[in-house]
C-alpha cells in the first residue's frame, strides 16, 4: 500500500497520527509514504487527479490498485487491515444484533 500525503495539510496529519498510534501498539502496517508537493503543482497534476478526483490528500493506494481518498475512510481501511484488529477479530466474537 502507498499513502500519498502532504506535510502542511490537517487531514493527512490525522491519518499519520493514526498510523503512528497503531505502529506504537505493535501493528505491522507496511505502507510506503509518498509526499505530494503542492508548491510544484503536484496536487493538481494529472497523476494525482487520477488518484483523487477532487485533488485532495490523503490518498491510500491499495494493493489491488484502487484508491481511497478521504481521511476517515483511509483510517477505517487501515484499521481493518491492521494485524492487531485481525487478531482481535479472530479471538473475539461480535455481539449478536438485537431485533426490534
């Protein structure tokens, strides 16, 4: 996976903080970080607009070549892919849903 970020933006900072917390907790998240430079026009370049139609960051490129370009969706995807959550899901059972 690749995470496209920009150093001066708040939304990528949220995702980077989440990654730092997960790595500190022992999660193995092999993510390559790619820095987008807005001062050189990379944010509105064709390559980045192909990844994010709105030209925003962060953008998470998944292993299958698809892209996720919202910070909350990126954090949620990373949470689902982290080894800690996979271990928890194996050992804990979800509570059954109540019917109304």
